[in-house]
């Protein structure tokens, strides 16, 4: 006949406490993690140009000329 030892019971108790502690730690880490934001993409040259025109940094003629140059370069690629 096998006898249950106190050491075996303590080992199981420690294992269960460690598993629950690990689960709680993992949950806390997930909750503390800042919400991930999608990576920011760089604005395209045309976006920058349009923003500058909208802000009044350039005239309509300057905008049209710069946009035409951008379109020429897009065709080269």
C-alpha cells in the first residue's frame, strides 16, 4: 500500500499557488500594456504639398507647378 506523504501535498500546494500566481501576473501584464496603435505612416509628398497649400504657405501657381513635378517623378519610378 502507498502512503501519501506531507511532502507530496506541500509540493502540489506550491505548484497550484505558483500556477495561479503566474496567471495573475500574466493578466496584470496584459492590462498594463499600453494599447497598441497602428504604426504611423509617413505622409506622401503630395499630402505635404496639399497641407502647405491649405495652410496658405504657397500660391495656387506654386502648388500646381510642384504637383506637376511630383507627377513627373511618379511616372519615372
